[in-house]
C-alpha cells in the first residue's frame, strides 16, 4: 500500500480536514485544525506531502519520526498540527486495512464508555444558567466547562475577583452537587490574581481549574497547585512529549490536557498519557474541534487507564454519516474499523469554505492587550 495524494478540506465553522488517499482505494481521515492559522497548516501539509507520497502508510512510527525530526526545525503549533492530522489519518487507514478499531491496535480498551463534558458560554452570557442547562439537558451531560473570568487586568480589585466567585456560586446552586463544573481561566490571569482566585473558588468545589496561568510556566503552576485542594489542569497549548515533560516531572498539575490535533496525533498523545500515568496524573484530552479530532480522542480515551473525561463541542451532526450519541453523559466506544467514523461526502461538500477564520482579539480596560 502506498500514499498517492493528500487532500485538504476547510469545513465550517473552522475545521481543517485531511484525507489521505492510497493506491488501494482506501483512505484515512485526519484533522489538522489550528484555530486562526489553518491555511498555514495546509501549506505545511503540502510541504510534508512531497515526502509522504509514495510511503507505506502502515509504517506509522517511521513516518512520525521523519515528519517530526527530519526537517531539522521541529515543534510548534503549525508543524505539530500538520503532523497530528497525518498521524490520525494513518491510524485510520491501518485500522481500515485490518478491519479493526484503532483502540484494538493500541492494546485494547480498558473501559466500555467515555464520560463527556461540553464547553458553554457561561463565562460571558448574561443568561448563563440557562445556557448551561440547555447544553447539559440536550445531551444528558453531567459535566461542563465555562470561562471563569472576563478580561482581567494584571492585578484585579477584590470586586472583580468576587464577580467570578459569584458566577460559579450561582452555577453550583443551579445544577447542584451532582453535576461537575470545570472552571477555565484560559491563561488570562496574572500569577498574583490566579493564586488569589483559586482559593476563593474552593467552597464551590469545581471539578478542576484549567490554565490558571499559561502552561509553559511549570513553576507557577506547581505553586498554585500546592496552594489549593482543587485539581489544576493544563496542556492544551503544549506540543509533543518534550513540552509536557517538565510539567509532568514536577507534578505541576493533576490533569494534563493534550490536544490530539495539536500535540502530535494519536501516537504522541498516547505517549504523553503514559508519561502522565507514571506520575499519577490524569488525562482529559482537549478537543474544541471537529468530529474527526473527537473520534481520534475517543480511541485514545478507550485505552488510557488514567483517562478521566473528554471535552467536545460537536457530535458530528453536520459531517458524519452516523453522528456520535451521548447517553447518560457517556459515549459508547466506537467499534468500527479505524476511527470508527465515515464522513458524509454530501454534507462535507455543503460545509466547505475558503478557510479564512480570524482569531478574536481582545482589549483590556486600559486599551492594552488582553489574553484570549
């Protein structure tokens, strides 16, 4: 079997889907979405394609090593997102060629179903309680995540921090103790504000706090983690095991959140999860992306003993022949070959666009830059 062509498709709202074609007629699906820079990733995929065409897609590790290390310069969001999309597609192809799901190729599943959580706009919407209820009730979810703060200055007044505390308090009162709430700081806070706010949120018992500061600062994360009983999560903006290594070794977080479409694909996120397991750290893959990335995440969730919960924003209603189904807050592990999905070509054609998607820009109260 040989790779003969890489096909890229920009799909609404912002997804970059990759289709790897072979000389046998089999194809594999991947997702290489990089929010605000997918056109750049598409160019990277064309660069990779010059070497990839003619390769045997079943040699997944061989290809991964060449694509990551073979170009001299390595790492970063563009390179790793392109690599991630290719890696997903190769695993999909291998599973289809052998007639088995990817999780079987990775050693077999260790659970029967995957607990899911949704992202909501409860951090910005004035009607935030109803927005949470709408999302959770529609999908039978028992967990959700929201942006816990607005735009914050470098050192906030107590009143600004109290707004964030009160919002979580209202959400906790509305959903009760049976629903888990994850509070996403999104790296918006200074270290000084984050350390204060984390302690103030403790009475409302969030499931975890995500990115209290930017994930590259393992020392700051470790100090915040040591100051609270709330589990700290981070990692959506880290790439490959080498960037996760310090955070895991220093036990700076209790939950790592690699993104299968950014961190190096199925191959690399499996390794990151195993590294985390050795330090008694849980894994909750980041996935605010499309259904192909979600399908890849589910395959990993199935085989990782330290998996805890999976993020999603879509169940594939606009693209998949058979969308995923949440029942009682869980998705059953797909048993079809490869990723266990097939995209509907008619839906795919209807949702294509030119790939231009602008990352929102935010301004602080004083007119300066504000974190995303």
